[in-house]
């Protein structure tokens, strides 16, 4: 996947979020029982508990970065912002991930996370 603006459809970030939702919708039509159980499970995992939803989004972002999953990086960067994370909190979580994932993890911060922060921040202002 490219981390550039897509002239035909708008931003890469918005296109990736749309593609993820469309893909999950298609999977849900093909495998409704499994999709429902998966969605129910993930919703339960992200509910407020001893950890806040904000903390859970930061953890998920770190795991997405470590596993080099672009869709999860985009989705959970947005989740972090939706839960009120500051840029500094997000970048601190990225740094912790970099301590484990090294340059491969940090390259995601320099590129995809930064692009998400820029594009998603522009949409909220």
C-alpha cells in the first residue's frame, strides 16, 4: 500500500478506513455468525474496564505497528484520537513499540502514523 494521496478517491487514510469497513461488511455477509462473534468479542475487549478505552487504543496501536498491519495502524491511530489521545501520547506509545520492534516499527511512525495524525487532525478542525 502507498502512503500517498490518492487523486481519484481522496486521502489514503480515508480510503483505507473505507476499504476495511467494506471488507468486513463483505465478510459479514459471507460468514455472518463468525463475523458477529468476532465483532462481539472485539467490542468486549475494548470496553472500559480496569484499563480505559484510551489506554486500550494505545496498546492496540502499538501491536498494530509491531505487526506491520497498516489497516490496524490507521484504525487504531484514529481510535486513539477518538479517545482523546494527544499527539504526544501517541508518539510515546510508538516509541515504546520501537523499543521492541526497532527500525521496522519506527518506520511506521515516521510515515503512516504521522500521515494519520496530519490527515485526521485536519478533519477535526
